[in-house]
């Protein structure tokens, strides 16, 4: 038989807060869950698989846009652009 945990039981066994699980569920993200009665329940296997997917390998992670070098430039289009 598979082991299920309620949303309030998950933080006792895994490093995920109750509020984080609730917010992720509202956004359609996070581990898979089912609603039984008024409670959200999670399969232990789904929680562990989701946690494994969250691991980031620093050598293989996404790289952001490279930072611009140098000083910031004054934006054009300001009120003082037409002064002579």
C-alpha cells in the first residue's frame, strides 16, 4: 500500500513548508496531490520525485544573460535633451 501524507504532515518529514505547498498548488506547480474530503494528500513517492527534480547542478544550470560591463548610460528622451 502506498503511503500518503496530508499537506500539514509533509513539513514534518521533508524540508518543504505548508505554505509553500499551498502556493505551488494554487499555481499548478509542485508535487502531484489529490483532494480527499477537505484535505490535500501527497504520495511519498511524488514528494521525493519532485524534490529530486528541484536539485540544481551548478555546472549544468541555466545561465542568465551576461552582465553588461561599464557604467550606466544616461537614458535619452528626458526633459533636458533639447537644451543647448
